[in-house]
C-alpha cells in the first residue's frame, strides 16, 4: 500500500515527513485522498479553537506549505510530486472553516474538497497549470478548499442550520 522506496527521505528529513503528510503521501493509490484522511483528525484537534485563531493557524500553515512544498519539490526534482500532500491538509482545513464539527459536515467537507481537488474546475485548474513552485503546489488546493467551503456554507444556509 505504501512505497517507502520511492522517497526514502520521508522519515529522515522533517520537511519531507511533513510535506508527505507524515507518510500518508506514500500511499500507492490515491495519496491525496489518504493525505486528506490524515488531515481530518488534525482538524478535529483544532475544532475547540476560536474561529479567528483557527484562521490564523490555517493561514500560517498555508505560508509554511508554500515554502516547505517548494523546497521538497526542488529536492525531489518534481514540481508537484503526487506524494506531497501537505497541500491537501491545508485545503481540507480551509474547507471546514466555520462549519459545525459534526460527522456529517466532516464527511461532507471531505467529499466536497476531494471533488473540487480532483475535478479542478476553473479557476482551480488555471492555478494548477500556471503557478509554479511552492505557491503553485499550495494554491490550487487552497482555492479548491475555498470553493468547497462556499458550497458547504450555501448548503448549510439553505438547510437553515
């Protein structure tokens, strides 16, 4: 299921370990989905935080991700290596911004984020294809997370919740 041979640095260098989602990016199939699954319990740890602190942490994680994913991508010689899943962490956390932390919303956020991240409708696809480096790795997932968040908040509003 996991391929350590592909990137033996994952557990030797902290930045690779973090960029590869603590090893979840080593999944042979659907590493982005596995990485998003790992983001869920981390999200649940942030749930008790006030919304503004949650937002600051997610913004800081995005900024860290730009630098981190850019460095790891250069070290691997691949712009957006499939095993780099820190961007999925941040994209999922953006998706869940100010949504109720119930299992229905957690699952809905997971599905909606994965749909936007895989489908990549405009402008997500544009960012994915036209922005290089760490910013490019992070930005398409952040925009996918923002789109998923907007859709979920619209659903919540329509439900009167």
